[in-house]
């Protein structure tokens, strides 16, 4: 959380300052447990954004694109 200053990175990208409730694993743990504590695989999200991302990722056609966008958001942090 400290790396993202406790802010939702998706909201911040939209110029909205909102506290994060969740630390999300971009590459899900059921795909790669070795990424559990990898800071480059973690992003702070608010509950609303987290739910939307998980819902959108159910569509396998969107999953890779969503992961890429989230990685882009964290590239410039820290």
C-alpha cells in the first residue's frame, strides 16, 4: 500500500483521488503463486474498481488486456 500511497491507481489514472481498500494481484495467485508477494504484481484498488476488474476478467478475451493496462499503471510508480 505504501508504494501506491494507499490510493486506488485506477481512479488516480482518471484524476480521482480515492483511498484503496484492496491490494490486487494482477497475475492471479491461482495462475502463479510465486507472485504472491511480488511488488511488481500488486496494485492498490478501491473496492468498486476491484470488483469491476474481477468481473471483466471473467471474459478471457479481456483478461490479458486488463492485466497489461494494470501493469502500465504501476510502471511509473515507486
